[in-house]
C-alpha cells in the first residue's frame, strides 16, 4: 500500500531544520534528503518552503551560510547552526513537545 507524502506541519519546519543542522552542516538538498530518509518519506521539505525558511533562520542569526564544494563537485550553499540557533532549537523543541502533549490529551478525550 503506497503511503501519502505529507508536507511538514505548519511551524515545524524551523524546528526540523535546526535539529538537522545540529547534527552537521548541510546544503539545502541534503536537508530535504535527510528529512525524507529519517521519516521514511512521510515528511517532505519542498524547496518552495525550505529555502525561504533557511533565509529567515539566517536573518534571525540562528544559522550561517557559506558556499562550498559538494561531494558531487558542484558549488552549494552549506548551512550551519549557530550558538543562538542551538538555544532556539531548545525553545522550539520544548514548545513542540507541549503541542504534542496537548494533542495526545485531545485524542484520548472521550
């Protein structure tokens, strides 16, 4: 039975990108592949949402970006999390966990 692909929940993209970049610096396409691989393709980060999010995170000082050569020999913009981004990751993780707990309570209600 084929699975439906699901876009990222509204508001979760920043959290997912910050968490991904806390593992290692990556270029945009690698981020999309990482998310798809971790979620068995259930969640997708489409470029139309990912690149504006990366720019927003950069403007906020939570990530940096620099041009480097990718493993395929192409030039790619690599993104890395900053110290401020790690703090934001902690805040967003706590906020998301509160959301998940609240949803569990709603789903269990009779």
